[in-house]
């Protein structure tokens, strides 16, 4: 089966592009937006509409495969590619990539993904968002050509054993961290609440007191609302480097604070993502490793999750090799081609490090569905409910796609 035609369309994502540096510097909320001037290059305002591009492949038999190009909420921060705007990048896809795709045989996703993830225009690799969407549509096209699920294609090509068990789903509250936590608990989300703790003064507290109170509230709320005794969610909170800011990146002070959070969360497992942002990959690995060693020394039951400066497959391998985290977030759009997400999950698992197949609220329903198929094939410890920050929508999209594919796998295994 060959590729007959390439079609594109502009679209919206499930959230927004946010200037992370401006927010960290204290930009104030004004309704849904922020007051102040943008700081990060490419931004015209601190918050602006998230944009996507759908790439559609028309197969010889008339079937249509599609995937969505999307970039993370905090584009241009922490070493990531710059802002992704549809008007700027659609011509590149149509004029530079499309002609190279037409006529290609859809025999192997892995070969096609590796070819186009490394494709260059004027000597430069494509924006990570394009590589992300392009490899998504190639996976869907190969699956349609072979009349299999995308999960089965990935499992076959990477030599993986299929399972019909679901992968735990991690939900994120956005700024509405109380009402949205209620939604998560009612729907028995496996991992919660993310929390969006991205400002010391407003959300963490100068001495961490606001987050501590939130963790206490969260535990009490789970106990109050859960209607099944065996419901035992994992608490996973993303602090965007604010603990490091509040405690001067001192591993002993940070560990002492984490000890208090751990005690407040018990008996629930606590994961802390991005405890500091040290400004470079080398410094981040050094500081994450020092904090992890201090946490172990004090016998604190908190799992540290790498996020900042851990963007590419190369980054992830380095964090894993240096034992700088208990769990690594594999932020799917940042890795470009989804083949890199597959490799990253497998590398973490092979080396005894937790794999969190993440992403961003600023994706689309299509990228989320395809990520479900990757997770069902590679079996990370958890995957993100996405897109958006409303909880219900992202959890529905990911959960329902997961259950659909699992049901199809059960049927195919019977056959």
C-alpha cells in the first residue's frame, strides 16, 4: 500500500501557549489570561491560543490516516523548540515534506518514522511539533494498510509482548486544583492531581506552606469522596522548580521539606516533578542527583520525577544513566517523532527507572489517542490524560481510547 496524497489543516489545541518565564517572574492573572509583557522569544502575549496542524495521508485504497502536530504549553522554555504557529509551518509540510512522502510504501512504521524524524530542510531538522504529528500519521497509515491497531503495529515492530491490562492514567487540575481534584477522585483517576505549582508566592508559599496545606487537604478529600475502600491513587505534583527557588536549591533543606510533604500524604505514594530548574541539563542532572541521594539518605518515601531539561531521547538517556530521577517524564511533543517516545519508554524500563509517558495539556484529541496506542504497546508506569485542563475531557479521551483498543486486542487474541 502506497501514500497517494498529503493534506493539511490548521487547528486548535486543548489549551494555550504560556510564557513560562513571565509567569515565574510573577505575572498576575487577569481572568483566563495574564497581565504584563511577554518575555520568551516569539510570544506576543504571556498567554496565547494553542495551535496545531493536522496532517492527513490518503492511501491508495482511499483510507485516510491522520495525526496532529502540536507543541507543549511552555514552548521556548527549558531548552525546547520555539513557539509553533500553524501559518508559519503549513507551507513547510506541504512544499517540502509532502512531495517526499507521496509514493512511499507503508510497510514499516519504524523505518518511515526514523527517516522523517531525521528529515532536514535547508540543513536543519524539522520543528519537534512537525516531527511529532508526521510520525503519528505514519503510524496510523501503516496500521490502516495492515488492517491492525496502532498498538499491534508498534508491538510487532519493536518485539513487544501485548497485554490487555490498562496503563494507569495521570490527570492534571490546572489552576483549579480543588474542584478539579474532586472530579478526579469521583472518577477514580489512577494518578492525580498535577497541581500546576508554578509560582512560589501564590502556589507553593514562601516556605512551602501552601503546597503542604494542599497535600493535607487532598488526602482528606480522597478519604471523604472515595466510594471504594481499595481506591488508592498516587499523588503526583508538578512544582516547576519552585521548591528549588524557595529553598535556594539546597538539597538538605529541600529534602527536609519533602519529608513534611511525604508525612502529609501518607498512606498515599507521593511523586514530586521538577523540584528545581537549574538552568541547564548538566546542572539539572547534578542537582536532581544530589537531592535524590539526600532523600534516600533521610529515608523519605518520595519519588522524584525529571522534567525540566529532560526533553529529548538523548536527555532522557543521560538522566537515566546518571540515576538522576526515580521517574522520567517522556514529554511526547518535545521528543519529536513518536518513535523516540517508544525508545525512551523502553530505555527507562530496561534500566530500572520509572517511565511516565507524558505530554502537555496543549495537545489535541488525536495526538492523545495515538499516545494511548504507544502506551499500550510499551507499558509505561503511567500516561497523561490530555489535552486540556478540565479533567473530564482529557480523561474521557484517553480512557475511552484505551478501553476501545483493549477490547479489540482481546478479540484479535481470541482469533
